[in-house]
C-alpha cells in the first residue's frame, strides 16, 4: 500500500512539473508570435526581447486571474476550437498558394553534420511527445460515459485521424512550401499582405493563452485549495487578494526565468524525453507485465517487454539529445540575451 502511494505521488509530481515546464515553453511560443505580430503591425523600432516576454507574462496573469478555474473556461474552450480550425485552414490555404510558386526553388536538404541530424531527430521526437500529451484529455473525458472502452476507442480514433491531418498537415505543407530553412513559427514565412499576418498571429495569440491556461490550471487549483479561504466564495474580497498574490507569484517567477533564459523552450524537449516518454510508453507496459504476466499469452508479454526496452532506450538517447541542445544554447547565449 505504501509503495502504491509512493508511485502515485511520483506520477503526480511528474504531472505538476510537466505543467510548470510546459508553461515556460508556452512563454517562448507566445513572445515569439507577439514579436512577429507587433513587428508586422504596430512598431518599427526594435524593442528588447525581454519587453515582449514581460507583456506575455502580464497577459497570462490577467487571464489566469479572471478565469480562475477549469469550469470557468467552457466558453473559452469553444472559442479556442473555432480559432484553432480557422487558423489551421487559413494557414494551409496560404501555404499551398505560396508553395506552388516557391517549391521549385526550395532546398529540402537538411543542414548540419550526420551526428547533428541524428540528435536533432531524437530531439524532435521528444518535442512531439511533449506536445501530444494533451491528447490524453479527450481520451480520459470519453471514459466518463458508458461504455467507457468503446468511447475511448472512438476518441483515440478521432485523435489519430482528424487530429493528425490538422496537427501534422500544417508541418508537412510548411516544409513543402518553404523548404528545410523554414522557420519553426510558420506565420513568419508568409509573404501576403500585413493584415493577413496580423489576423493569423492574433488567432495564435488568443489560442496560446487559452492553451497555456489549460496546462497550468491544475497548478492554480492546487494552490487555491491550499491557500484560499475555502469556506468563502472564490470571489470574496479576501480570496481575490490571495488569488492575485498566487497568480502574480507564479507568473512573475516564470517570467523571470524565461527573461533570463530565452531558450527555456528547449527544456520542454528535456522533460518530454526524461519523463513523458517513460510515463507514456514504458510505464503502461511495466504495469501490464506486473499485473498480467502470469495470465497473459507469451506473445503479449514479449510485445510489452519489447516496448519497455525500446522506449527506455529512446528516452535515454532523446534525453542526451535534449541536453546537447541546451548545452549548445548555453554556449551561444548569455543571461538576458536580446535574441
């Protein structure tokens, strides 16, 4: 019993740390698109990167304060869905249009040494795993209604069919349209009128703040449970004061870290390889082997053994890749770098 409790605590700690680190990664994404949006439409004079990060942190803080709980996000989740599909469809149409004129002169050769390409490939795997963990949410939600297994299979099927088309379609079309030198943030590559760029960046701007809040809401609710006056309304004067302090402390800390380390998003790769690959792929197979090794057929046991070994090796290699990327960036950047 004690061991089960310890395992649960480890999983919960892993989950909470993931939320913190992912929120730091969202900062990098958000200030990147904020820089792009403002540079296209609002200012001509260059501002330091740290100003954009602080603006991002302020936006996150305000949204987290006014939308304090997951249940308060219902309307925002619907809006987020509309924004996501609108952004994806508009971006696909524009990239296909530009790709028809650009693809002939694009270079698709991946730059770098063979070793660098291999490590970058494993780093990409850990980033994909970190991003795809959000797909667990609809799978869990689908089990709330009976029949749970059937509903979960439907959710998984939808996620890996329609979800993949939109999720990876943008990446594949972007690579085809702009070649191997394509920016990690595709709207930067668009050559259309500024109003289209502003519209697309605004869509991502709004979507990112909602997505980030989804990630860190469990942390906010944990803090609220421990520090708010639970016998009073969440909107009482005392709880509002405490919530302001909690949200400000959380986002001030995040903002400071990302301001000092502009490459903080790379730590998402590290956490994806170090924690999420084992939890997502190795841990389920280990549970199966522990619970059903004596009653299951030998081919099932061999399959789960193979999964556990393969993805353990993948976790090791991708962790080395993530650490290599961080070390290279440490050599390239300095604290509070304006780049």
